[in-house]
């Protein structure tokens, strides 16, 4: 079997094996050249061959090269380059002395050594590839979790925004109905007064006296309790599975916002709020209500489930 075929059997690419035989001159030189250039691609090797100027004496008329610094004898330029890369020796001379070729046993030994080195290299590459894959998977999982957390936070903000929008629409609707009702009552009262005045005129009597507005309570009168509508904040006592929480919040805060704050404070996931006096349960369909609309002003004790 030829030297080139042996390199093919060991798994080397055709072009790289042919270039190794060309550079090394024989199997031993090819093996040493391959060891020196094992991390380079065939494209890099071809580019070096085309652009590099000769770095060692032309050995076409010589049988070997000798390192003047350590006395080691080499068959050709490839071995000299390998020796220089390992020892940093740079002083070489040509020699007419021919180096005895490798015996079959030596040749087999060198091939086995090369196979062992290749096996170790491939095993290390496999370990490194596995570590890289694990690291990339960890990065991907972390990125996925961060993306999911951001998505959930955005969804919560959208839910709060939507609940606030519905609450405002509901309040606007209530205010509009109140204004319409007040206008109807005012028109009805105006028509009633006009009818009474016309009736009195037809009868030739004085028009009826308009009832005076009810007197407002004076400061000297008995003290009255402050109406719920006058409060701007509500004090809540929230009994959760993680303990009792007390909060003071604006009366326009929605039940959804209260649930969101509990989830952020201690991880409590809220399904319902319950009051005992009077007994009432607010589920998630009621979470768009404000504390004021839910009758939880000025204060309330809620059981959280």
C-alpha cells in the first residue's frame, strides 16, 4: 500500500494528504508535516504555499538537513520547519549524508502514534463540542425565561390598563346617566312650576310660594359622620395564606391592581376577595371595580383566596 493510501485510510482529506506527501517527501516527513499543520485548513495551506518565500536552503542537491544548534539530522524542509517550530532553532545546513529510511516496524509505530494523537484530538474536540452545546442551551433557556418574564409583565400592565379603561368608561357612563336624570328632573320641575303659575293666573290668585331650600346644618349643630364619597383613600386589611397585609390605597384603585400588588409583594395569587360584614365575594369578573365602587371605603377587611 502506498504512503498516500495509508494517509487516506487514517482519515485525512485527499488534498491535504497529497500536499503532505509533496512537502514531506515520504511517509515520515508527511506525518511530521501533518502534525505541524493539523489545525490549518487546506485553503490556508494552499495560500501559504503560493505566497511564502523559501525559508530554508534548497535541498534538491542534498540528502538531508542538519540543525547546527543541536545536531539533529532531518530528511527535508518539512522536518526542518517542524523542528524549528518546536525548538525555535533557526540555523540549518545541507548535508550529503542520507538518512536511513524507516523500517516497516518503525513505520507502523509512527503511524500508530499519529493515530493515537488524532484520536485524542478528536476526543477533546468532542468534549469541547458537548460543552459548547450545553453552554449554548443554557444561554437559550435563560434568554427564553427572560423573554417570557418580560411578556408576562407586559400582559399584566395591559390588563391593568384595560381594567382602568373599563372602570373609567363605567364611571363616565354613570356620570352621564346622573346628568341626564338631573336634567329630566329639572325640566319636570320647571314644567310643574309653569303649570301652577298659569293655573293661578287663570284663577286670579297669587302664584304659590316656592318651597325654600332645606337649611344646611350649622357648625354649632350635632356632628355628622363623613360620607364615604368624601374619602380619597381606603385602608385595607388583607388576610392571605402568607400572612396579614395592611395597605392604604387611593379609592380609585381597582381590585385587579390590589391583586397585582399582592402577587409582587409576597407571591400571593388572588382568585377572590371576600368580606364578612356584609358577606360578599369579589371574583376575577369583578376585578375591574374600584375600591369605591366595591364599597370598601373608608376601610375594609378582606379574606384573600
